């Protein structure tokens, strides 16, 4: 069984309960606020398309729609995509949204890629960095999050996650090293919840193609 298959099955199994934890909802609000600071409105960037990679139930997808993007939300889990479709069904910008579990539908080059809470489930970030690097347009922006392995809050988070979808944290040093190995440059990093390099639960990062 592949790692992606395991992750898909875990999220299919827990999709109905996903998002009900008040603590993770609180943390998620801090994450979204930090992400929005890295993503200007579509009109300001002069681009229209965005890929929400691992869209889950659509928390970040909704933000991207509000910022004026035509969004493709992609996720491994059909159950999570179904929940996103239900939660975004009445969104005023729903016509600008495509949801899919088919990786073939996201092939190509994207000017903006977001990935909220995806690195949580991969012990080695490198394969994800490499995949995103291949999907990112030459002058594109990549905005991702990762649990901060140095934070005591993440130690508790990873322990609790063993009962649902096991997660883990990453250090800034490891993330930077593996991003460089994938020919990506880490241009922004913001610890949130709280805004502290050691205590912040989540690292919100901006990346682009490395200069040659």
C-alpha cells in the first residue's frame, strides 16, 4: 500500500468529523490570516488561476475564491472533496471553482499553488516539493504550511493525531534544505499561533523557483 493510498483512506474515514475540533479550528484561523498576507487579490497580481493542492473541506479554497481566483481544488480523498463541494455549494463565486480527485486534471503550470496542512502527513517533504516545483509556473508563487517541529504545541498535536490521521512536524532547517534540493527558494516564513519562532504551531511559507 502506498503512502498516498494510506492518507486517502485515513481522510475518507475521518471526513465527517473533520473540522469539528475547536482547537484546530482556532489554529486554522491564524493560518488563514497569515496565508492571506502572502496572497494578494488576483487582480493585483494580474493572474486568474490558482491550484489549492490538498484542498480538504475547502477552507483555503473559499479564501482564494473571495480573492478573485478561478480555483481548482484537488485532494486525494473523495470524501473530503465531497464535503468541500457541500460546504462551498452556496458560495457566491462557486462558478469559478473546480473540485477534483484526478491528478491528471491538475497537470500543467500554475501561477499560484497553495497547500494548507499537506506537509503534516509526509515524513520526507522532498517528494512534495518536487511535485509542486513541476506544477509551478516559472514566475509562480507557492504558499504552504507545516507544523513546526520545535513547538511544544506540535508535540501535543502529533500525539493526538495518532487517533485519526497521524501527523508530524518539520524544522525550518529541514524544510529549507529539502526545498533547495527541489530547486525552490524559501522567500517568506511566518510562525503563527503564536507568532514566535520556537512556540509557533504552524510555519506559513512562501516559495518560488530558485534563481539560476
